[in-house]
C-alpha cells in the first residue's frame, strides 16, 4: 500500500495533467528508458529514495524507476519547491511520497526520515541533506550494506560530499551525477539560465535597460547572464575566481566587486553555491538602490543574506505569492523573491522538462548501473561513466532527429596516437 503525507489529495487530476505535459517533453527518460525498464525490470527488488525537487519532471523520473521494478520513496529537497498537485498525482500512481509546499525545517527532516526508515538501497539526493542524514542518523543502513550507492543531483551537494570525502567521513559510493556533461552543461546552464525569466516574470519589470547583477559566472550564472543580456539588460558579473572573471570580461560583461554594484543594481541574482554573497551588514544594506529586486537561484537561502535582511527590516509586506516588499529603517524598499530560496523553482515550475530529460535519463541509467555493479562499488566519489553520459547524449540527439559523425578507425587512431606530426 502506498505510504504518503502530502498537502491535498484532491489536486491529483491537475497533477496528472502536469505529468502528461512533462512526459511529452522527456522522450529519453519516459519513452526510451522507461519502455526498456518496463520489459527488463533492472531495478526489481530495489528500494530507491529520492530527496528531490518534487516537480512534474521528478514525478516522471519516479515513474520510470518504478517501471524498472523499484519501490520508490520521494521527499522534497527544498521546502518551497514541492508542487502539491504533483504529490497528489504521485499518490494516485502508487508512489510513496512525503512532501508538501512550505514545510518547516523540522517537517523537512521528518520527511527525509520517513524515506530512510524504509531502508532504501539507492539514495538520489539534491543538495546532500538526505545522504548526510543517513550518515548521522541511520548509520546501520550504511554499515550493513543496505545502501548500495548514492547519486547527487546538484553542485552544492557535490561540494558537500567532496568535503566529506576529504575528511574521510563519506562512507557510501557516491556518483556526482551533477558533474556529468549531460547534466551541468544543460540543466544548470540552460535550465537555470532560462530560470531568470521565470523568477522575474511576476514582477512585471523589463530587463531591457536595467542594471542586472549576476553573482557568479559558473554553469548556472553564465547561463543567467546570457539570457539577461539577451533581454536587453546591462549585465554586471561578480566573481571570486580569476579565470571565471576573465571569461566573463572577454564575453563582454562588466566585472566588478559586488559592493561596487549595489548602488546601481536594479536586479541582483545569485547562483554561486556560496554564502553571504551580499555581506550581511547594515553598511551593505544601506548601499542598495531603492526598489532593487533580490533573487537567488543557488541551492540554499543564504546567498542573499535573507535572515539578516529580515532582521534589519522595519516592515515586511507580502505583495504577491512568494514575493515580499521589505522596507528598511532608512525608508528604502527592496523586493525579495521566494524568501531567498531557488526563485526559478518557487516562483515558477523549475527547469523545462526538455532539459530535465537528460538529468533524469542519467539518474535512471545510473540506478541501473549501480544495481549491475553493486558487488564492486567502494565508498567515495566515483565519476559517472563516460559511456552512460554519452549514451544519454546520443539518445537525446536521436529523439531530436539530429545525426552526427562517427570517428573512422583512421581518425580514432590519429587522435589517440602520437606518431603523426609535422
Ligand atoms: N536553481 C536551480 O534550479 C539550480 C540548478 C542547478 C544548480 N543550482 C545551484 O546553483 C548553484 C551554482 O551551481 P553551478 O553549477 O553554477 O556552480 P559552479 O561552480 O559552476 O558556479 C559557481 C560560480 O560562483 C562563483 N562564486 C563562488 N562564490 C562566489 C561569491 N561569493 N561571489 C561571486 N561568485 C562566487 C564560483 O567561482 C563559480 O564560478 C549551486 O548552489 C547549485 O546547487 C541551482
């Protein structure tokens, strides 16, 4: 019997409509892989727990894993990104789900624990909270080999696991799916890139002619900068990495320290994976231009110093769903999107299904790979095999009707050899 705690079961019909819309844009995950999984059942007898943004695309991943024979448990990876119609549809599809929009931090971890109590064999995380909780509170699942291996969906999660691995406390085989080429070069760059539009859309402002500050020039942020520029904004990049800063400069952006941008910034968008990108001081808050829009698209709500902005506020007024007008003691107003949480997921529906098709194609094939190789996996970070990355790439091209060249034997030998030169 399906186990769940969700907001409202009556939203199932609307949720199923959303799943259907996404399904048609996810040929790799939903058609090619799901159809094969349904025949071959490579995940039979396996329990998979996902701590993921519970969106219509994630629901389609869950259905593919289930088609492969897995028993699937889902919880949300961010308190504000869960779509309640989708959770209701998942329950109708007999998928176990513990998630609702707007849960508290305590409820967030309760949902993670419900999934871990089911003794899953594979964990798919987005941000590392579930796998870290497994290490802290369910060590027996790791020690007795119940957890075979884990997968991580986002940059911030991968960073946390690299830190654990360095300290020798990562006790599971961990696949950083985020770092696969089919993931971060598309999901992060195109998805989050387009996410700027989703984030700002409801504010009814033009990008054209605005000073838009993009913090970071990594996968997500470079995509965001490109889209903001495409909409006519004057984009200014802030960075801490000299090479990324140079790339931004040579791509034609202005580059400067964030403190120097605050008095001219109309919109500030962060996606760095760092904390306190705007320093949480009164001096910095005083520099902000009246009316500035502040949005974060990085994983946690600490890039824009949300907590300190609330503490500094004289008045906090919700002006529409998930947007607050904050008046400072000096009378200036700032507009904070999504309480500083992932603005593209909170204010809109997250990445387009077309791009999630590749991320979740990878997550599906990696689940199968883990089961096939379960006897030889060792704790620590292990890269996603190139063959799987390439396979998803080929399937995506195929689904789009795009053909490419194949190396001849002569070409293969040439690029892998050293003897042919001048
Ligand atoms: N919104 C979404 O849907 C979504 C999707 C994917 C990833 N993410 C999250 O977005 C964040 C960024 O991911 P990414 O893949 O782009 O990472 P990335 O490592 O490719 O890029 C981050 C960039 O930020 C720069 N940076 C770090 N600290 C900075 C600071 N204080 N000021 C200015 N720049 C700074 C880094 O030098 C780097 O170039 C992560 O938290 C990731 O988990 C969000």
